[in-house]
């Protein structure tokens, strides 16, 4: 009998130097640098540069990269038209996936090993994803899409395009750190999905649109949205034990907890929790934060010893809720950041490519006779 590894758990599918994770110790490094250091000292664009080019940029390089990103933030009116034509009740992740696939038709990038094309493609994707997400968020309400503003930072500009108001600098800083923390995470489902597409030598727009589709699911990036629905259902501190008891007895998953790799608290959740606590003190979100931390305490007591701890989506969901952002935009905001990591892995894939084509263990029947239609109703096989 051949070995079978459900979900490919523990099976290396590539060699990579993009990021490192130690799930037992709760360590995550991008290109060798701890995420806590990046969260403290870096910016999202600097971190994106690090992920793409395997080194921190010089001042000049960072200025050039920032200028190039600002220059490419706008989206064509035809992309706006495409977003306008989508159903307003449709999920923004689906709109993002469709728009990113469409971008590839406007900016062909089939020469996947050409460095200049690769750079421009990375710049376009990192620059345009926030504009697409913000535009869909407004268009579905009947509002006009807002043009990006070159004088605003990457994080400020996204929040501005959503609300038409210059955000509070502290809020923009928190969002920028969230982008850093979401930018990369080794061989996760969406990254693998993007790499499988890249391994066919499809262009990066197609690979990223595959990755967006995979990120959407509630077992992956979609969990941050599900966390809020869960907390809204629980409502009060008193209801927590009963809610968790019922779910855990029925073997249902509690959203925002557990991770294939981490058996301790996700290091990204630790940084985000500190911001959530700060926002709870400064805004009217104290009771929401209290509810969330009580859920964490109860979960710790119930399943903590099994290694089921809060993951990044638990506290990113809470933070974005505290910032007043629509719940269904949380996962697209994750995608805005993760595109940097997806691209870094896809570029590694293009460079040393082997088409992904795993094997299977066949469990079906063989050599069955073909029965004519007239004979099938009475047939038992
Ligand atoms: N709630 C309750 N029980 C859980 C949870 C959870 N969130 N996560 C795992 N478990 C339990 C399972 O029931 C199972 O128990 P058993 O051994 O008694 O049968 C055991 O832990 C192992 O669970 P698996 O699902 O097999 O472990 P896996 O490594 O596949 O889980 C996953 C990882 C899919 C993330 C899981 O923890 C989960 O579904 N969590 C909820 C969704 C979520 O928050 N996803 C976001 C992950 S972070 C990200 O993608 C960015």
C-alpha cells in the first residue's frame, strides 16, 4: 500500500528562500528577518521589496519602488466598467479575482522570465489591487470610485479610497503593519495554488487570480470574516461557554483558531492583538474586544493543550471590525498584502520550474462493461 498524505500535510512541495516558519516556537521570518522587527521598523512597500528581491532596499531603491507603485495605482475605466457590471451582492473576493484575471488581458506578461516585465507586473499588481477592492466596495453602494492620491502613503491611500476621508495617521499605521503581517506565509494553500498555476508557465496575473480564489475559503483567508459572524452570533460573555460547547461537541471548527503549522499562538496574532487592545481603549470597541478575548480564554482552557490557538485571522478580523471596515472586505484586504508573497513564490517557481503534477491513489472500479441506455434502469452496477 502506498503512503497517502491528506492535504499534503508535512510534504515539501518546493525549495524556497522567501520565508521561514517554526510552528512549535511561533517564529516567522521573511527572507530571514523576524516579522516582529518588520512590524516595528518597516513599511509594507519596503517589506514587499524585501520579499520580491531578497534584500532590504536602499533609500533610492525604496523611493523608486514607491514612486512606481504610486504611478500605477489607477485602473482603466474598462476595469471600473467590469466592476460596475458585477452583482452588488456578490462577494468582493470574486470581484477581485475577476478583475485581476482581466488585468492580465490589458497588460500581457507571458515572458515570465523577462526581468523588466516581471518588475512591471509586480508593481502593477501591488499598486492596483487596493484600487480594485476600494472601487468595488463603493460602486456596489452606488457611489463613485475614488481616484488614488499620489501624495498619500500606500496604507493611507487605500483607506482614503474607501471612505473619501484622509485617515487618522495612527489608524493608517496600524493598517500598514497588518499588511506587513499578511504579506507572506510559506507554503500555504493560496500560495501553492498560485504556484501550481505558475508551473504551467501561465502569467502572474493568472497565477494571482488562482491564489485569490483559494484564499477566499473559510478554512483559509475567509476565516477573518467568519470570526466576526461568530462573535455577532455569540453576542454576550454569558453565551460563550454554551456556544463553544455545542460547536466543539459537534466537532465543528471555531473560526480564527487552529493552524496546520502553529501549535502555539500565531506570532502575527500577538502583534495584532496589541493593536486591538490599544484601539479598544481609544475607541468605542471595548465591549467587542472584551468578548473576543473571553472567547480566546475559553478556547485556551478547552483546546489550548491540543495546540489549537488563535491564528492571524482571529485578531485581524477583530482589528478591521474595530476600524469600521465592512466585514466582507477583510479577506480582500488580506489579498492586497499577500500578493507580495504570492509573487515572490511564483517568481521562484518560474526560475526553476517543474510542472506540478502529483499522483493519486486510484480507488475506483476497473474494466466495467459499457451498458446500453435501455438496459441501465434494471441494472444494479
Ligand atoms: N476549532 C475546533 N477544533 C479544531 C480547530 C478549530 N478551529 N482547528 C482544529 N481543530 C481540531 C480538529 O477538530 C481536529 O480534532 P481531532 O483530532 O479530535 O479530530 C484537530 O484539531 C486537527 O484538525 P485538522 O482540521 O485536521 O487540522 P488542520 O491542520 O487541517 O487544521 C485549519 C488547520 C484548517 C486551519 C483548522 O485549524 C481550521 O479549520 N481552523 C478554523 C478556520 C481558520 O481559522 N482558518 C484560518 C487559518 S490561518 C490562515 O489560513 C491565514
